[in-house]
C-alpha cells in the first residue's frame, strides 16, 4: 500500500448504515428511548447541536489522509449543506453542521461509496487516530508513522473493546522532533524511535499515556521508553482494556484516562498495562493483524521533478505565500504546501479545487492538519507558481499558515451546546488585526493563538502561546461574555507546559489586549528571543500589569457594544445545554 488513492483502505460498512437507518426508524416509532438513541448516534458520528432538530455530522479521517475522489465527494456534500461549507477540526476530521436526522443515512451511504465513515468519530470510543501531517515527507522524521496509525485504526474500528469506554479516548503519532502529532495531550501518544538490536536497526515508539485538555489539563506521562513496533498493537489494546475496566463510570467529569492515571500513579498503571499485555500476547497470539506494509517510497502518482531551471514569480503576494506556506520535503525537488483555511471552513468549490490540485500537481492526496488546515504534498518545485495561481483563484492562497495570524477556534456558541461565547466571532476579530494594525507581526513563527468557547478546550487553548477560553461575568449589573487569557504554552519535547492564566477579559477588549501583549514583546524582546522566552524573562506578573486596563468595562451608556458578544445584537446571556461530547 502507498499514499495514492486507489490502494487506500475503505473504513465504511454498508451493513452498519442499514442498522443506523433501522435505529432511526425505531426511535421515531418510540421503540427506543432518547438516551439509548443518543449513545447509538454518537457512536456513529451524529452529534446534536444547540439548535433543536439540527445535527452535526462528523466524518472520521484516519491520520488526516484524503484522496482526490474523497475530496470531490466531500465537495458535493458541502454544496448541499445548509451553510455551504465543511469544517476541518483540530482532530483532522471533517464535519458538516445543520444536518437533519433524516438526511444522515443518505449522506453516510455517499461517504461509504468512497471509503469514508462516521463510525466512532464521537461518543465514548477511541476517536480518530491522528498523525502529524508532515509524516512521510519531513526531513527530520525518524520514520513515517502513518502505516502504524493505519494499523491501529483498522484494529480498533468496530472492535468490541472500543464500543463503550468510560469516556472518549484519543491516540496520536509523531515521527518528527517538532511533534506535530501533539502527543503530550493524548490518552496514548506514540513518538517514533529507533534502537540497535543485535546490530540491526529496530523501529519502535516512545509511548506516553494519560494526556488531556479540558478544565483539568494533564500532560501525558512516559509509559515505556521503547515499545518495539511488533508489540505496538498488544500494548495499545492493553491500555484500552485497563482503562475500560478501571475508568470512572460514575462521574463523567472524572472519567478520562488522565484521572485514572492520577488515581493509580504511573508505576501502578504501567504494571497493570504490562500484565495485561503479557496476557493478550498469550491468549490472542496470531489474532493481532500484521502491520500495514507501507514502504517509504514516493507515491507512484507524484509528478516527476523537472531537471530544468525553476522560473519563480516576482509577485509580492506569491513571494509572501511561498515564504510562509511552503516547506521542502526530505525527497529532493518536492515541496509540501500548507493551505490555510479561515476558521477551518472550506467551501465546495475549494474542495473541488484541492482535489484537482492534488491530482494535477501532487500525488492525488491531501492531509488535513490539527491546526484546521490542509497540506498538499509531493509538489514539484517548478510547478509551485502554477499551483499558487490555482489556489489564489479560489481563496486558498492566504499566507501565514500555521503562524501567528492563523488562529484556531472551536465552533463555539454558534452550534455547540456547551459553547458559552462566540469563539469564531473573536477569531475573526483577531484575524482582522493581522490584516491591519498588526500586519507586521502576522508571519511570526513560533507563536500560535487558539480559542475555545468554554473550558473544555476543543480549540486547544491550553496549547497556545496566547490562548483563550470563554466564560461570563457581570459588569455594572450586566452579564458579559469574557475570556480567560493564557500565555506561554509549549509542547517542545522535554519542555512541555500548558498555558498559564493571566487575566479574565471582556470579549470585546480581547483585540486590544492581544495587541498590547504583542507590541510589548516586539519592543522588549532580545535578539532571537522567542515569545515564550520573553515571557519567562519578563515575567507574567509584569504582563498582568499591562493587561489590567483591559479587564474592566466602561458603563453601558458609554460603550453598549462592549456588553455584547461578537456577531450579536441582543443582550448576552449564558445559554448552554447538556453536552454531547460523550453519552
């Protein structure tokens, strides 16, 4: 198997879709309870929105890999969706909002026709197994981790051990020093490693366990320094089974594996996992599927590299895009191109254009990223100007991808029942800063901003150099949308830390607060000093003084707009419902 489309595995099951259709009919006929149906539909990727009768359909994209034909089908679905867009999530999935329940069966049949499924994209299951989007092309990677993620996905998808866990469960792989798979925040984080065994190089993984975000974030802890590749499956199965057996089923707020790890301690947890693994290797000998055969060779449909001179464009917009969005692959002559999506949204026309670009210029595939973008890979250097012209024509050539101006945000109060604030509205307001007042800082590398509409961290605010999560507070007798501002997160190996809270700020004051902090950094930083390094040297207490003026509001009569949320005309009030991130 390689990275090209026709050998791509199908994740779908027609029988499963028939069963879902039957459950829908039984639910409408009153034969099963709403709670029973909720658990079933979440298991099948159907998530209730805050709007009555509207659903969000989440499509599982294992390791973020999509072929051109899959992109074209998604383009058809986006054209039919009420909002006209698909949405890329921080778990590399694609989701559509405002879907009616009676539409779901037809949509999932369409998805199955090109090998995609919604199964276990939600609910108390192992969610999408993710991979850093540079896997296979990163010049610094140890080896391509994609086939191992594919094997884990194949083993766990629809596996009985994975259908009713105490809480959702997340697995990610990284093969490069930059850890683009974000392994410290996962229930299982696997980092590629090598060792010499009897004079031969052996592949394996550093395995970390118990990471997670939410109101109580926890960094993953090292389970095993080197897990040989041939023991990866039984080790993952052992971890899942220990969690299934011992996880908290009485309190969903303390049900993630990080709480079990805190309760047992890493030594006891490790002992239980290794005992479970030994038992599985004995009782299930021969039942674990072999690792996918996936050699690190150029995909057979990649365009050949020309030996002739490369003619670059002198267009300043092209030059800026090339500087920020294009990276060299480890394969000589080829490039990886980040395609920046505003707020993670992508239209039908844009999806079709990406499908064409992948097929015409690359290897026929794209990768979605955990920063809500796409990556085109295997682009011959000399074809870059032509690719830029295509992307620019459909609004996909915005610069600053994966940099400061590229802001991550969850869907927030627009659709989520737990959303307190309009995280997307704030992200748009902050994005406007980098088109105007902060244009000179838009391309800063090593600084990221992320926004969640509540403490649950779907926008991964804990990972950001500048992060925000939504809340509410009364000012002058009126309830106002606010955000807790966090600074200084890092996932650098050996230096991982979550952002630290520094101020609670009314939503409409956030752009001013961000500008003040960034201008302070710009003015006071030393040569070559990173943003986090500046914060460590300058001190968060001093930064809090700079932020203090932004933590209060003028009277309503003097600034009525500052008491409203973004994109809102009515008085703000907290309107949350029961969350459906698990059932």
